């Protein structure tokens, strides 16, 4: 049974329909991504799931509970990390953890969480003196302190430097390995591609696709490109004769071979037969970015 | 530890990390009393106040001023928490939002009682002002006054968009209320019109009730009704307009 079920969710603000008939289901133990440009309705969707907003239409069940009718039971099982929410400036990391532990029936060992999130040396540091990355890690720790079954992480890595972002990704995988289902809101393709088992692509409040990252890419275009510098002149016909190849082009000293299926194996085998070595060999696959453009008609950050 | 106790303890710790709040809420009222009491004329019986010593009129005024200081910091704190998303963050946890309110009220009441005790002690020891003779009446008056003043503070917090504007609004509101409580001219020296207005203000009613209890009587029903009225109206409006984000 799905741990989160959203069916026909509609949320309006006045005349503006922020979420327009979105449906999806998240399975236990998944990292489920909600991907879309800013203002697409991602945050509104998860806020309805968290029970922070009242939906206009549709049904939502999280662990079998309707967030709108929750009497506190759901909040025992759902940990949230919100965009743009802070703690009191002068609250220390350890005090925040202790305080939030007291809100839950079966809290996690917060010292262990703090260790896992590399905040152990910051226990006595006040919130206002933490760096952006440390604040984010603390907010993850707070989302997990109640031992939740589901964690909602909203734009977790926005504003982090690339290294901190990669560290955070490792961490999220670690959390999933502890058996927590994760609902991840993001507008970073690389993040979605790296972390998510399944993705809901949302654009202008509508669900435009629901698939695994690889499935989305494959659905849009199975094409690949192989690019290399041949060690000796090569008759293009050798390559165009291969069933996998659709076209061969010359770009400077390089050949660009476009095709489908097991293109790389077919090309390298043909080259070996003709005693040609492929230098600077690169395989370019359709990326999630390409898939997003094909699905919505524009790049994500446009 | 339960969420309420833990929150109250944490909020109290945070309160003591704000030197300005600590000064105005805890230290300022006793300082005002000491300054006033060090003026010799204040310690003399005064015919225009019915032969009472002025300093003994000021003790209840300063106790009520202490309450207003706490209400002011309460409104700022709450509005700041909303502005910064602290309350929103808390809404995603099983703790009921009202628990946060309860913790703040517990802390403000507890600490304001400390201020009250310090003011009474200084009045007694340094300036020979009598302690309340009718203790239950004094406590009832004090609780009613605290409820009314804190309800107004919460109403300001509910309406003000930011922490800063909450502070400014509360100061603007409490200044005239302090005037009617007798901070500049004790009620005994006010003319009939001013005193009549003062009867209907929360601080004026509070000061008179504390004074009556100090003298050994139960407060007038009018003043108790006025304080209850302010609590119900301001508290009701605060609950009606309160937003968590």
C-alpha cells in the first residue's frame, strides 16, 4: 500500500489555481521527487500533504490519515523541513534538539542524529551563528527527531555550495536507508536525477509526468551520441551501415555518431574491426534537462 | 519532560539572553520605585492625596507597569516568531500551537510575579510601605490585571505584521494606558473626569484594585468587571485574528 496517496488535488488562491488536479502515490521506502520550476505549485502540494494548507478539491492520505483531519497522530509520523522557516536567533543547537524531542512520543536519540549530521561540535552554538549549510542540516535533524515514517524535504539544497549539496545528498540516501520514506521538493535536475526513485514533474500546477528519472529520459528520447577522434581516416559508410546508427557527422577533428540502442558497443566494435582507435571518446545521453524541455516546452530555470 | 514544561524552560532561557528585555521587564520597575522613593517629598504624607504618602500610591502603579512591560515583550516576541517562521515550523510538529501560547503566558506570569515581589519588598524595606493586608484579594486583583494586560499584548501580536511594529504598537498603546494608571499623576490626584476614564482602563482598574487590597478591602466590582471585560474582548479578538504565519 502506498504511504502517501494524492488524488485529484486542487488548491486555489483567489482566481489563481496553484495546483490543478495533481495525483500521485509514494511507496514505502522511496525517495519521491517533486520537480518543477519556481512557482509551479510544488510547495503548495507538499504543504497540503503536511496539513499546513487546506485543499479545495481531491483527497490526500498519508499513512492512511487525512492531513486535514489530523489530531496530531500524523504529525507523530511525518517530519517536515520547510523552506524559509527559522528558529529563535539565540536558541542553541542542543536546546533546539532537546525541545523538539519533547514534542514527540517516541523521539529518536538526538545526540546520534546530531553526530550523523556533523553538528556535534555545534551543540552549544546559537542558531544565528550557524552557516547556511549548518542551518539546513539542523532543520533536517529537527525533521527526523520524531522518528518519522515520512520526511518531507522542501528545496533542501537551495543556497548551498556544491560540496555541501553533495554531502546533503549522501545524507538523504543515508536517511532512506534507515527506512524513512522521503518526499523531496526540488528544482535541481542533478539532485532529482541522483536521488529520486520516482519523479512527479509539475508545471503550472499540473502533473506533466510521473516516472523514474531514467524512464522520463527514455520516454522523451532514446537517442544517444558518441563523440570521438579517430586515429586514422575512416569511411563513414562503415558506421552508417550499422543498424544502431542514424547519422554520422564530422565536427572539426571529431566524429559525432547519433543512434539508438547499444550504440557504443556497435561503434567501438566496428572501429576495432577497421583497426581505428577512438581517442577522447565520450557518450552523451539525453539528460533530464532535455526531458524537461520536451515535457514542458521550456528549460526549468527559464 | 512534557512539551509545555520544556517550552516554558526554553523560552525562559531565551528571555534571559535578551538583556534589553530583561532590563525593562525585571529591573526597570524596581529602579523607578527606588528613584521615586529617594525624593524626600514622595515619602511625606500629602494633603492633596488624602493624607497618604505618595510613595505608597506608587507601589501598585509600578507593579502594574511591570505587567505592561511583560505584555510588551510578549507581543514583540510572538510577532517576531511568526515573522521568522518559528511558529510555522512548530505547526508541523505534534505540539499544539496553543501550547506555545501557554508557555509564553506561564513564563510572563511567573517572571512578573518575581518583579512584583521585588517591588513590594523594596517598598516595605526601603520606604516602609505596608504589605497587602488582604492577600487573597491582592492575588485575585493581580491575576485579573495580568490577564487583561497580556490579552492586550497578544492582540497587538495578532494584528502587527512584524516584531518591530508589534513593539512600536504596544509602546504607543501602553503609554496612554500608563498615564491613566496614574504613573504621572496618581489616581487620587486626578480630577473626576480623568479618574472616571481611568476606572475603565485595564491598568487604572488594576492599580485601584491592588491599592484596595493593600488597604485591606476587596476591590470594587466595577474594577474587576473592567479587567474581565478587557480580557474577554482583547483575548477574543486576539484569538479571532491570530495567524500562525
